[in-house]
C-alpha cells in the first residue's frame, strides 16, 4: 500500500496563485498567461484550472 505524502505547499499556504492575464486563447479552452509583471507563465493552461479574479 502506498504511503500518503504530505502536501508540499503545507495546509496554511494559499491554494491558488495569481492573478494572471490571458494573452492568447487557443481552441479547446487552452490559454497563455502572463503575471502582473508581464512575465509569461510557461506552458498553456486549460480553463478547468483557471478561476476568475475578483478584486
């Protein structure tokens, strides 16, 4: 039976990162993102893993 590994982020760490800005939308709900400083996030992200940011 595999042992349960602790969450590397720790339980008091935020579960979401961001906010990010969508720079390009691809077919199939994939998006390219940049952070607040304009640094591009590596890879493309599926809409399933994105949430709207409310200030």
